[in-house]
């Protein structure tokens, strides 16, 4: 039996993450999540999760709690990569074009 941990796919991870975030952030109009595998500055594999919201002002303590829950759920599934959680909100500013 191999001791090497099998790495989960981004889609498998996103299914877990999306369910968790949808439950936690209904009141902030959670829209969707995306997951990307990346390498950090020393070459270690990490996961970058982005939570997309329709409403701003998501409390940072709730995002931190969600990050801990994501990490715990993924560790339970054998996924050991470190997780970074970002949030994105709809553009509220109109970009004006330069007129010459």
C-alpha cells in the first residue's frame, strides 16, 4: 500500500468548498467559488480559493472561520495543500475611457 497522498482535483475541491461557502454566506449573496492549484514562493503546491459575492462587506472574521473549515474538510479528505481564500465582489465603479 502506497503512503503517497492522492491529490484531489480542482473540481473535487470546488464541490466541497462551494457547498461550505454557500451555506455560510447566504446572507452575503455568495455567487460561486473557483479553485486554482498554484505554487508558492518556495515551489510548494497550494490551493487558491476565490469566493465570488454579489454583496460587499463580508466580515473578515467569517472569512477566516470559513478558511479554517475549508482546510479541515480538505484534510479530512486527505488533501494536504495549504489553502488561501480570496474574495471578489462585483465592480461598483464605472471605468471611464480616456477621450482625446
